[in-house]
């Protein structure tokens, strides 16, 4: 599943880096910390490899 925003793609990249041991888990905050805890490495790869071109910086919030 591709990322829906550039911010989501960046957070996935940070979480993936921590999963692989390249950065410390303690350095993660917010969405990247949640992604680290709840997603597998392959799921994070799918989000992180999304190209940022054409993505909004942040996903728009919708009312339900």
C-alpha cells in the first residue's frame, strides 16, 4: 500500500530505519513511533518506497 502523503512516507522511512537498527527506537516520535510498533518491516517498506512527487505534504482530514 503506498503512502497517502509525504509526511506519512517520511514517518515510515524513519520507522523502517529503526526496525533495521540504523537508528535508535528512542529517537522516534509520533507517527513514526506508532508505525514502528504496529507495522512489519515489509509494510514499512511499502510505505517508505512511495515516491513523494505528487503527494500532498499532509493527508487531508475528512469528516465522517
